């Protein structure tokens, strides 16, 4: 019953708004008391009505009453606090398995409100009060409740570890400083915390800056993605229109050819039919005359025969058949040949331009180019099969091993004539057009130039027109026995590097990177080119006319 009486007393001095003991109590005209801040907040919310009420009895006041401190209630509340009057805590105030419990409570422990790093103990609100009231205890460091306080105790000396040893990077107590850590670089744990806190703030600033930069990049990429979608849709629409126009143009030309063929067929048919009809009339007339002459030939009266017999000259007149010339006729086969020739030309144009279109599509890349590989295994991920085009090979060169090896020969090879063939230098190009990222290796014997070139490089003419590296359409690594040099646009650059019979070539067409490597036990960069490639490239090989039998093979 005593406990119940105490609880009733507490209720008598509690604010009906916050349900806690009155703080800075005030009494309004109806007699009810509240915390100043609670009733003030309640009336602030009613200001727009112009009428203010009591939360308990609902009595209204106009105008808003002036709040005066209730001195008596304030003294009584302070006295209750000093005598330790407390309400029975609610269940949610007791410490559970996951909570930090008050180290002072006896029996069922309350949740800790704070932990003290000086006392190495945790306190509930009631037992924490001395840390607020006592001057010496107010100097203690209070933190959020922690279960890790015992980790601040030295396991060897049972003392608080307030020192940090920078030599061993660990916290120690003052007795450790006198013993195993004597002479070490030590500072107070607080000083080390301050310094590391500064570093931590610096790291956080860097992280926050990186977050901002990344968020900005994400936004830019999103905008770029939207732009790509718009551009792709628009380009697809325009491309379809253009191809539809081409298809309609071809269909119209096909219709025109068909109409011309049928018109010519009809015209020639009419002409032949007219001539045929005339010949048939002539045949009928000739048959009639032949019958008359036959009858005349049987006449026994000589005078009548001579009188009726026509002159020989009259029978020798020209006939329609004499105008017909017998010759071999091709009819419309020449038209078929002309259309076939047109088809072949269109196919050649489409094949050449398709590579250019594919290159333009492949060059759409909003991201930065990927870094060049750093190991041979990394390069081999981009390896591509290279085969040589026999239609481009000079007649001194023999292709073998499935057109992957080229050898300089004494005798000229019996290649057929072809407009793509090199005629003035012993060179050959690959069949493949190279775009994107590619890597290949060449095993050499003798003097060899390992090159890349545009397909439209000249096949004949002066050195600057057709030789790899002597113009702005080709790049060449000249590999002599035990030395290298690089040539582009007829400018030669000497290269120092470990000589090897095998050279690796790395091409990143989009990024405009062309690199040559010496390949042995390791890969050594010989030369790197940074430029802009405007067309697909072909791999090329030139073999110097030093010694027949010199060769190069794609491996």
C-alpha cells in the first residue's frame, strides 16, 4: 500500500501532457498544472483558433493567459527528486538480452542510459544522476551505452588502458609503460584518438568527395544513356528510310528494265511478224505462178507456149527473203550480262562501305578506353586469327600453312592478275579487316616488316605510295637481324629493345592505340602509337629481298 501511495503522489506531481514529473511547473486559471513547455506548445497549436483550452477540463480562455511559475509546485517536485521518489519503471525500461544493463541496479536491472569511460561502468538514469550533480564526476567521459568497456582494462595489470603505444600500435596501461613498453613511442589514448579522428575526417571528406563525383558520373552516364537511346532510335529510323529508298530505287530500275525488255520484245515481234506475213504472201503468189508455169510447160502448141511464157528477167525480181541476214543471235543475253555486272559492282560497293558503316557503329563508345593489358595472358584474350590474302601477295611471295605463312622465293609465283596485288614491293595484306581490340604475333626469319595498313593503300607506284610505313596509310615495325626501327609517313624512328624472332602486335582501333612488343620469356614494349584511325586496318607483312627463304608466320 505504501508503494501505491508513493505512485499516487507521483501522479499528483506529473504533467498530464508529457506524463513525467513537472518541469518548470505553471498553473493555469482553471487550477490545473503543467510543464511550462508542454502547455505553451499546446496553446501554440491553438493560436489559429483564437481560443485556448485546458487539456484536462477543456475550459477555454480568451485572451491567452499569461503563464506564471508555480513556486510551490516547483519546490515540491525538487524535494521529491531529492528523496528519491520514482515511479515503478515500465517493462520496456528493463534491460533485455541485447541491451546494456546498469551495473549499479540490484535485482532486475534497468537499461543503461550512459557508460562512463572513467568508471568503466554503465548507469541507468537514476544511478547516472551523481555524474550530473557531483563536480568531480562531471569531469568523467560519458558515452552511449557500451558492452565493450572491459576491453579498456589491461589483462595483465587490471588497470585502465589510457595510453597508446605507437611502436606496437596498441593501447596499454601506465604499468605497461614502465615494463615491456619502456622506451616506446607512446602518447595518451586521447591524443592518438584526436590525431586519428583528424585522419578519419580527412578520409571521410575524400570518400564524400568520391561519392559526389560518382553520383555526378552516374547522372552523366544516365544522361548519356538517354542520349544513346535517342540517337540509336533516330539513326535506325533514318537508316531504314535510306535503305527503303534504295530498295524502291532498285525496284523501280528493275521495273524499268522489265518494261524496256517487254517493249523491245513487242517491237521486234511486230517487225518479225510483218516480215513473216509478207513472206507468206510472197510464197502464195510464187506458188500460184509456179502452178501456171507448170501448166504452161505441158502445152503442146508451140505458138501458144511462146506467147504465154513470161520473160526470164521478169521472174528474177527481188523478194522479201533476200533482205534477211543469217547471223548468230544473242537476243537479250547482253542485258542479263549488263545487269549482272551492275550487281557485282553494287556488291563490291556494299562490301567496302559496309566495313566503314560497321566501324562507325563500333566507334560509338561513351566510356573511357580500357587500359592496355600488362601480361601476355592478358593480350592473348584479344588474339585474333590472321590469314593472308593471296590476291594481294607480290609474285615473289609464296603463301603456305593455310595462308598464315609467307616466304620470299627465287622464282616468281604463277598468280593470276588482280587489281589488289602488290606489283612493286614484296608485300602482302591480310584478308581480315581489323577493328576493336586485336592482338596477334608474328614469328620471323630474316628481314621482315610487321605492319598494319588501310585497305586502300596503293598497290603500285613509288616507294612513298605503296611501301608499308612510307605513307600516311600504313604503320610498320622494321625488324632487321638484332635491331628494330619504326616508320610512318616515311619518317623512321630508331628503337632500342631486346631483339626477338617473335613480335606481338596490339591494336585498340577505337582508342587509336597501336603497340609493338618483343615476345620472348617476357613481353617488352618496343613502340606505341597514339593516333586516330579513320578506316578499318589490315595486318601486313613485307619481306626484304635480302635472302630467298626469309619468312614470316602468324602464330
